[in-house]
């Protein structure tokens, strides 16, 4: 994985992988602020890890709202996500001050 | 659709949209509108809509940053830096100019920060306030508060969680070393609790200490305790004497707070439950108040409320007519530490510093414009190759940003260091106010000022770059044709403005310096050399009878005069030249005249003196007689007035022989027996010679007095003799302010000297910058017109003619700038005259001198480029075509 992604961007990528598609939904899912999510989406798209398309005007008009910009993860994005998750997974398991991580696991 | 979004959200979007690169803007906006509409549709999410919308700013700046990186903004910066290094002269000049401006502004900010803004090290600093009485009719801002006002304003307003008050006085302390005169304060209940200053040792006052039947106690300030008592931790429980009265030390408080400044020992007011009758009067403005606002109370609102309450009280019934117009003011404790003075001082210095900054920016702007012109071919080429206008503007802005950053760093460091250096030599009256430091707020302010400077200096050159026309500039031989390049008019405008502002600043500085010189040069009306002065305060506990007090002064004068080095000595209640003693002003009427408010009253300083006073000071009566030993307590009451008072009270007939009384206090008829010439009683802050009434010391006995000793040689050499003589008389009486009158006067002048020096430094900076600005413009103009000049000379124009043409150009600039500057300078003079004594408004000579200096400097600055123009070789100039 050539580029090191910040954790917020990985969280957004993760949410995209789970099928969430636009800004508001991603914010709800990740718990990040709008000021983090939108730049993260731009960064992902710039790196080719996600792509965006505009919603069909007719659908938007039918639902009486402005058209949305939808995002989806690319194949490269999926690989990058798996790499990133592997790296984070390497941090667990661990015992901190007598508390096991993941919670509930036996202390190592 | 966005019309339906709240105004705040729309404003945020509009702002963010400015940052988004233009080609993305429409789609970006569409995306955000969709998201916001969606979020609005969720009832639970509606509240956070503004916070959500703020994300658009982050989004927009991300896109902008990426845009810049992609297009090589960093490469541009490198290019800028290289370009600046290739022209070290230009770069150094611009950096120096900006450093001077930014340094001046930062220095004044750091002064303001130290004196007004820096919080005190107290837990509730943000809620601690002081309350003052004010009176606009009498032009009095911030004076002490009366007890009834205190009760009404603090306890009945409901605005405060706690409050207390104190009054300062000087007392002689003995115990633990030689007797010493120190600042002390008597505090009401709850003072330390309100202030929240930390107790270092023992305890602070409780209700018991304020009980008149209890023992008298005292609390020491920590610095005083460690200085005088060597930090003795067993001090609690021991006894010190204040004016001879024993006080039991119960604790030591930390005085690192620095407020009230200089108080060494605290004692409790022992009123018990009742308030002394003399205190419970609205006219008795005595107390310094400190109060703790309730949490959540808004300061300005509380201030308005107090002012309303006070105004209601003073327009109500039973108010002395002299008190009409009294109101109240609320000031944060940390900004009140400098007292009344700093306000006017900062207004003046702040404006001066801003002017220096403005001139510096205009100067730098002029230099950058020249640079933009020099870079014209390069910019045209880049424009031809497809660089956007914004990009070219940024490239030039980049130069001003880089220069202002370096200039800012230098300026902030030099400004604060310079100020600290100046502070090291400043008198205690200035240094006790605060300690300017290079701390975070100052650095932030410096950065802010630098950013403003960068924008101010860079905006015109950047605008020029935007107007670069590709075809035209390439066609015209890369902008070096016979016609003048654009921007000349702009640069000339800048120089005119620079000259105008410099004139205003120089005139202000000159007026201040002249005012100062006038005050130094003022003949005090007596021979101030070879005079030694000091003050004493006799312990009231032992000097219980007037006869004892009188005997002490008479004895002291007699013993001093017995010394061979002493020509004469006298005691007086107040020293001349503002050197110390008791400052009393009283209102007089002729005996038998209608008393005020129906009849007129005449205010004059009240000074008690010995018969020897006139001889020691060297002033002989102009009319009538001076005092003699016969003007004893039992003799008829007499007075001597100065000529000013005589003219004021009795302009048409001799005042000698008439009887006057001071209506509000002594109120006994005194026969005027003599008139003396006016002399300077006050210090520099009120240097004009006020009306004066002198009375014999023996007829008005008080325990604290000042002494004047006229010596035959150097007065300073006599200080040990004076100490010894007084110690022989009473070893427990402390001498205070033992110094030559000259030194006392110099110390008094030092504060104003500090201000004047700073101001003069700003003035000189402005002059230097105006001159270099003119030089830059004229010099560039000559370079640009080399070809034209060459042609003229080839056609037979003489060197003198060419020189005159060049100088005429700068003369036109100077005349325009000076005319505009005169108006500004006059306004500046008006402002200064309000804030400072000794400055007369209509002082045409000063204005003319300053204008002349500026004009000559400007013309001199254009002389060199003009001379260069005469050396243009026509052949060379034409060949370069």
C-alpha cells in the first residue's frame, strides 16, 4: 500500500465498502464531522480508491430534492481497505492496564 | 433550492464557495445543497445544521490546497525565494521597511498587552472588576467611591458575588530594622476573600479583626516580608509598629498579583457593625472597590446597569449640587492596574505606531510595484504560456508574503526587544505598570500584523499583475518602451500618501518634543538648584499635642541651619515642582461675600509654610510682607497669595488687607498680608501655574510635613548630614523621598521623556521611509525613462534641464503630499493637545519647520536619481533600443 491513509479516511472507505453512498449517510455511519468526511472523499477519489457519480436528475425530481453526488468504492479501494485493516488488526490483541482488547478476550 | 436554507448556512456556503477553485464551484455547490437539504429533512439532525455546513469550509480549502499543489504553488514559492535572493538590495530594503512598521506596531501592542490585557494570576480574573466614580461634567474619569455609593452599587445591584474596598495610605513601619515609610492599605471585610489572592503564611482578616474591640492586626505582603524580615517564618504572632501603633502580624499574602501595586502592609478597618458618620456621606469619595461579578453576568451590561443606578442616585433628592453628573464605571481588574494614565498614552502611541505601519506598507508596496514592473516580461511570458491571472497575482502576492514573513519575524523580535530595552531605562512610574514580554498573545498579534502588512503591501502589485495583457506587453518590447509603464500613477499616489502621513506623524512627534522641551526649560520661578528635599511623618501616638509637633519642626529647621553647608531650611506641607508632600486644593471666598452656590468661589492650592520658606526658595513678596515668627497660633490668622490668585480674586484692587476664607473646610477668615510672584508648584502633568494660598505652618498643625534645605554646595553631598540631624532629634521618625529637588523633578519628567522618545523614534522612522519611498519612485522613473532622456539629450537638452525635469516630478509629489499632510497634522495636533499638557494647538512654526524638513529631505532624495539622469549617454540609450 503506497499511500498511508489517515484513520478518518479509512473509516470513510470502510463505510463505502459497506454500501453507504453519500456524504450525510457516511457521516451518520462513521460519527466523523462533515469537515473530515468531504475532504476524505475527495482524497479517496483522487487516489482512485473511490469514484463518484451524480444521481439521475429524473430520480431527484421525482423525489422532490436536489440530485445527490453518490460515491462507491473501487476495486483498488477494496484492496487498500483490506491492507489498512490488516495493519490495524496487527495492533490487537493487547492488554492495557489489565483490560483485554478486544474486550472480553482472555488477557494475553 | 438553497433559498430555503437558513441565512447562516447560506452565508457559510457562499464564503466557502469563494475558496473552491472556479472550475469546480458549480458542482461543489450542488453537492452541498443536496447534502444540506437531506440533512434538514431529518428532524433530529436539524439542530446541527450550521455545524454540518461548517464542514464545507474544510472541504473547500482541501480542494483549493490540492489545486495549488497540483499546479505547482510550491514550485512557485521556490521561484519567488530565488528571485528575491537574486535581488538582495530590493529584498533587504523591503524587509527592513516592513520590519520597522511591524516592529513599531508590535511594540505598542506588547505594551498594551502587559498593561491592559494580561490576566492577573488570580483564579477569578475574568470576573474581578473595579468600580469607579466618574463625572463627565467635571471631566473626571475614575475616582474613588463613597461608602453609600459602594453599598448601593454593589449590594443593591445584585450583580456581584462578593465585594470589598480599601484605602491606601503611607505609614512609617518600625520593627525589624530602620524605620521606613511604606505604602499600606486599610481594607474592609472580605477583601482578600473577594480578590482570592493566595495566603502564603498564617491567615488573612476575619470578622474578628474588623471588630473595634479586638486587637489591631496586620498582614504583610510576601515581598516585603522576605525583604525586611528575611522571610522569617516565625513572623506570625510578632508585633510591628505602624506610625508607632503596635500591630500583631497574623499572616503573609502573596503579592505576585501585583495589585494594588506597592502595598506592603495591610490592616483591617475596625468599624465593627457600624459605619463612622464621616464615612457615611456621598461626598466622601475615599474608597477603592474590588468586586467579583456573579458567574454569567455580562461585563458591559453590568457596567451600564451601574452607570444607570449611579445616575439615578445623583439626580435624586438630597444631592450636593457639586456632585451632579456623577456616574459609575466598571473596569476589569487586570486592565485597571495602570491607573488612569495609560489610556491617553496608548491612544497616542497606538495611532503613531499604526501610522508607521501604514507608511511602511505603502513604502513596501511601492517597492513591490517596481518589482512587478521589472518582472513584467516574465509575467507576460507566463501569461502567454497559459498561467491564469490569479496564478500571476498569487505569484506576486507570494513575494510580499515571503518578505512580510521575514520582516514580521524581525520586526516582532526587534520591537519587543527594543521596548524591553527602553523599559530598562524607563522610570519606575512606567516600569511599575507592567513587564512587556515576547509571549504568545504578542507573537500572535505580530503574526496578525504581518499578515495585514503582507496584504496591504501586496495588493496593488498583485492587481497590476492581473491586468497584464499578453499581446500588448509582448508587442511593446517587453514593457520597456518609450511610454511609461502602468502603475506609475499608483506609485506616485502611494508616495503622496506616504509624505502626508509622515508629515502628520512628524508634526505630532515634533509637537510632543517641543512640549517636553518647554516643560524642561520652564523657569520654575525660583532657583531649583542646590535644594535638598525630604518628607517626614511624625507618629501620631507620641506627637499627641500641637505644641510637640510644632517644636519638632522648629527644632529640625534650627538644627539643619546650624550646619555650615546649609544656607537655610524650611518645612512645608507641599514641595514645589510636584516633588512630594500633601496636595490640597481649597475653595476660597472673601469673608462676608455670598457663599457658593450663589456666590463665586475661587480654587487654589493650599500650602502651609515656615517663615523661612520665602528665603529658602528665594522668593520675596511683591506686595505686603512674608510670614514671621510672630504669626503664631495665637496671633491673628494670615495668608499670603500668589499673583495669579490675587488677579483671580481681586483684579481691580489690592488684595493685601482683605480677608478670605476656605469655605468647605477651615472656614476661618484669614487676612491676606502679602503677594508673591507665581512659581511652579506642580509637576509636569499639570505644569501651569495655579492659584496659590500660603498659610503659616504654626497656624495649621499637621504631623506629616516636607522639608526644603538650601545648600551652599552640592545638595546631594548633604544627605548623610540631614539623616544624622533628624535621627538625633527622633530616631523613630523615617525620612522619605530624601533627594535633590533637581532629581525629583527629573524623575517626574522621566515618564514623559519616555513617551516623547518613543514618539520621536516613530517620527524619524516615518521620515526615513518617506525619503526612501520618494527615492525609489524617482529612481525607477529615471531608469524607465532612460530612452526618453537619451532622446531629449540627443536633441540638445542640457544636463540642468534634465535634472530640473526630474526634480520637478518629485517636487510635485512633495507639494501634494505636504498639503494633504498639513490637514492630517493639524488634526493630530488637536488630538495630542487634549492628551498632553504643554502642547499648544496653533503652533504654525512647528508645522512649517516639519514640512520644510520633509520637503528638503524629499528633494534631496530625488537629487541623486536626477544627477544619474544627467549622465545618460544618448548614444547608449538609443543603441539599447
